């Protein structure tokens, strides 16, 4: 009976050690992948900020053009009157 208990205990310890190693490997691998994803998200955030700046500049130029057209139309209307 003691021999059977020892065999089962040894097998269980080996299995638990193996599971522990697998979990440690998985944790390391996932940590590496999460770090890579975080870096990609940072780069994506920087690209979005850059596009946002360009869009803001474009919107400002378009507003300036519209205001210039309104001034021109206003002058033409005054000249016709």
C-alpha cells in the first residue's frame, strides 16, 4: 500500500511540476505578447494624434477659405448695390 502511495505521490509531484512549468512558460509568452501589443497601441495612438493634427489644420484652412469667399461675395454684393 505504501509503495502505491509513493508511486502516486511521485507521479502527482511530477505532474504538478510539469503544470507549473507550463504555466510559467505561458505567463512569460503572454507577457511578451502583451508588451508587443502595448507598443503597437502606442504607435497607433501617435499616428492617430498626427492625423488629428493634420485634420485640424485642413479644417482651419477650409474655414479660412470659406470666410475669404464670404468677404468676396459681400464686396461683390456691395458693388452691385
